């Protein structure tokens, strides 16, 4: 007997030391339960064991069976929390009660608590987790000030435990509580290190200036699975603005933790982490409870979502800044060219008028030879063409005084299309007009606004030399009157879109355009306090949208 007790004590001491060493490593919960079960079997000689553990706000049941091949089960109990753990998780105290821990454990435990009358049981009770169990020892233990547990050793033999073993096994239960508390502390520290490392790496990615957003988000999503408690079965996905970024071997699973990505007050995507079913190659898959994510992991995924949002915000701000800088540069170029154009127009206007006047006087002579008359006609035609170019230059440079009146922009469009109808028909264009019956009131110069329409229509005609469709529509919204002129031509390459309103820039063949028509449109519309927008798809056509401030129904009068 003494020899048996000595051997038992030696096994318990060895297992206790190994248990404490195990807890110092802070392994994941699944690994800890497996190794701790092996040590408890070695110390007690039991055939099965059960433990109830409080984990803050939840209660877990841990079952293990030895017999040479360890099997492990782990689940969350749905039990009331207003009674002591040992009373909630207890076994039968009356031999007449069923000696099994069956599927009705919730109701059974509640009934037993009534039987107990609120008393805490002592160390010996009977509750079998297996039909083969013949004897059992149940031991309460403390994990920390707010958490406790109950450890149950079972034997498949009658009289499997002796009274003398109680103290040793009670000490083993106490050490299990110490080990669990220590493991939780070590594991929590390890998890915090992983989480901080993850957030630090994300912050470094976010600080990169030259990296593309797609590359940054892909690298971030790869950082997420290793930062979670069970990285071996974790996958991650980031979905923002219609694009999806996934980690390696991505799959969805029954357990998901997610957080919304909010930019500018609106949710534009999600960050998600999944625990997926373990693959066949994973020898020791983790045991996942119904809520396997830690509280800290909820904070972590919120932090990741905020970091992703900050990256998107910064990239959006950079894009807007670059667009504004380009607009400023473009405006400066236009202003400089406008000044140059005004000077050139004034310098050319007087000599051109003299050339045109003298040529027309010469044509009135009766004794002009036919060849000379033909040459003079050519001089007059060229002078008139040059005068039109000068007029456009003066429009672009805003040198032509504007007469502002309150007018219906639809009337201006109808008058302009009447002038252009013959040319559209000759160009074999199918013209579709959708102006509506309601007036579109604006303050402007009728002649200049008609010039805007004519130039846009001429531009569309030149873009469709083989014929096509021309759509013209007007509208009004948010204090703006709009005019859309869309063609079905070949479109404009994206690289050329930002240059369309530059003077003398043209994508047409030599002799088909001066490159001033759209510049004049831009100048007139800008002088009226409006803006011109252009969109185009190669092979599908181009759309110009003129936006002018609405004069509304209450505006009246005219002013210079």
C-alpha cells in the first residue's frame, strides 16, 4: 500500500511540475487541454475526466477519455449564471437520480440545485459522463478571484479511487486552477503581442506614400490570420468599393468576425475573419466553442477596419489634391494662353480688316482680269476665315462684351439646332432631342450661348464623318441647368480628355479643325459662372455636359 501511495505521489508531483511548465508556455487553448488531459490521466490513473470552467462571462465543459488514445470534447454550456459553478454543473447526489450526464443537463442541473437546497457539495459526488463509469471523484478548484472550476476524475472500475488519493488529487485540481490562470495570462500576453505586431505592420503599410491601394489592402489581408487565436484555421477577407482581397487558401466558415469600413460617414466595405473547418492535413485541429473569438479580437478587427478606412481616406484626399493641382495648372495655362490670344487678336484684327477691305474694293473694279478676280475672291475668303478665327480667339480670351439677360436656355438650343439642321442632315446624322416642355431659365448672352451649342454640334459632326447619332437633352437639378450633347463617334482616348479645352489642341486631321471650338465653349461657359464636363469611351462616343447656374422662376431683368 505504501509503495502504491509513493508511486501515486511521484506521478502527481511529476505531472504537477509538467502542468506548470505547460502553462508557462501559454499554448492555445486546444493544445493546453490536450496536454493537460494527458498529464491528469498520468497523475490520477483515471479512465475519463470532465471539467467545468468559468471563462469570464461563459461556462465551458471539457471532456476527455484516455485508454491509450486521447479523445477530447469541448463545448459551451447554456446555463444560468446566478448560482455557484459547482452547483450549476453538479452530478447526482441521490442514487435514485439518473447516473448519466445526458442531453438534458441544463434542466437536470437546475433540478439538482433545488435538491441541494443551496448547499455547496463536498468533494465526493456521483455523476457519470460515460455509461462505463463506475466510480468518480469531483473536486472544485479556484482559477482566480472571479472564476472557478470543477474537475471530475472517472474510473471504469468499481472502487477505482481510494480515500487516501483525495488529498493528492485535490492538490492536482488546485494546481490545474493555477495552471489555467497562468496559461490565460501567458496566452493573453502572446495574443496581445500578435495583435500589436499586426497593427504595427498595418500602420507601416498605411504610411507608405507611393504604394497602390490594391497592393496595400492585399498585404493587410495577409497579416490578419496569423494575428488571431487559431491561425491554422483562420482566413481573412477585405471587401471595399466593389473589390475583394482575400488571404491565402481563403474559405468561409461557420465562425465569422467582421467590422465595417466607414469612409466619409458611409460604410464602403467590410473586414472579415473566418474560422473554417480544418483540412484533412491538419493533424490536431482546434476545438472551437460556439463563440471562439476573444474580446480583444473584436477590438482588433475594429482597429483594422479603421486603419483600412484611414488608408482609403488618405488616398482619396491625395487624388483630390492632385486633381485640384491639375485644375489650377490647367486654369493657369488657359489664362496665359487667353492673354496671348487677346494680344494676337488685337494685333491681327487691324491689318486683316485692311486686307479684306482693299480686296473687296478691288473686286468692285470693272476692268479686273478674270484671273485677278479669282485671286481676289480667294483673298476675301481667306480673310473672312481668319476673321472668324480672331472672333473665336476673342471669345476665348473673353474680350467680347457679354449682354446678360434672363432667357430660356431651351429656346437658345432650339434656335441653334434650326441653324444647324441642314448641316446635320447633310452629315447623315440621326438627331434626337429631349428638351422637355418646362423652361430652363438662365442669365446669359443669347448669341454666346448659341455659339456654345453650335461649336459642340460642329465638333460632333466632325467626329462622325460617316454619319451617326446625335443626342441633345436639357435638364435642371440642384440649382443648375444642364445641356448634354452626345455623339456616337469613335470617342476620345483617356489620355487626351484633359486637353480637349486647350486652345489649338485637336485630335482631328489637318484642315478639319482649328482646335479653338472647345476652348471657346470653355471660355463662354466659364464667363457665365458654369462648367463643362466631358466623358468618353473609345468606340462608343463622347458626351459633353454644360452646367449653367439656374436663374429660377423669380429672377428677372438684365444687367451688363
